[in-house]
C-alpha cells in the first residue's frame, strides 16, 4: 500500500472475504501501523466469524491497546447488506469455498440532478430552492413563470456497480446478483488444463471466470488470484478472452477506470 502511494489513513472500512491467511495476515501490520501513527477515528472491519478473536490475541500478546476504536461486523450466511451511506451500498456475495467465504457487491445509488450554473444566474434561482430542483421539481420564478426542470438541470451520472468475487469454486448461484455490473473482479487461480486441480481446491479456472462474466452479462472482467506456479500470465488473457473478450489481466498497482458506458 505504501509503494502504491495509497492514502492509508483515509481508510475507514475494511472488508475481509474469508480467513485463509493470504486474505488477512497483512491486516495486523496495518492495524499496528495505525496505532503507531496515532490514529484516533474508528475503523470498521467486516469479516466472517473469527477475525476479532485473532486480532484481539495479537494486540493482547504484544501488550498493546490500539489508540483507536475498532468496530467489528460479522458476516452471516446468505446475502447481507454490510454497508450503506447516501452514495453507496455494499452487499455480500456468498462464495463456494473450503471456509465460509464472501465476495462483495459495491453499488452506487442514483444521484440527484445537477443544476446548470448558467441557469442559476439566468433565472436567479435562490439557494433555498436548489435541493427540490435537484430532486426533480420545476422552478417557479417570482413572476409566476414555470421553468421546467429539464431546462435547468442535467442528468446525474449513471450509477456504477463493481462485484468482487473472491476465492470460490465454479458456481452460478450469484449470477443474478451480479448481473450487468460494470466491472467484475473474479478469481482465476488456474489455467483451463488444471480444471481437476481447481475443483479439488475449490477455485476457478480462466474459462470458469469468463463463463460467469458472459452469463452474468457484465461489462468488463478483471482476473486475479493466480496460482504462484504461473510466472507468465499471457495464457490467462488468451483463454479468458476466447469466452469473454472484454477481459483484463489484473496486476499489482493496476488502476482500472469504471465507466458505465464500457
């Protein structure tokens, strides 16, 4: 995170998919760093059962009490809304893995309309009227003239949706939940010739991930979670794109722009 120049102190919510070590062991380093940096604001951690006990043990054994409050939220079986604010919702996606495992669906809410700046000056729109106009109301001038809403506002941005599907064996159980998302991250641990290994380990192949993307009619697929046996990822793109052409090969520090029109 430091190498990627990420603003670590701005993180308030952390979502953990499951309790296999490669998905949470780095968390303690971050939590201790927050303590050493004097963090004070609350950190919210969402995970399957058991993570709080692991973290409490680490702090207790080290003789530290974190300088900031930590609020834990336990994921229950089935779909669950684990976060919501005025702009965004986050729902769990139940995976099929050797431990309780969950993906996360991040979905923006539809925003209010945007008032055109030139319309504010042209029609002398007072500040007190702006909220109702943003919600779709027409503007009535002091003269009694009605200015239709569509003449003074612009459509809000189209809400975007991002699905993060962590470790899982092949399943179509969440196709409807992720249908049509703008970006799907899906694990592709193995190339297709290791299908038997994927089934044994409850992971997916490139073709599995691409098939999910195609059947769910997502806009873009981002692959990740490759087995360490692969030094060259060229084959991942070749295989996945044969089923779902709009596929990206995920890499560390990669930035992906999410646009509804893609």
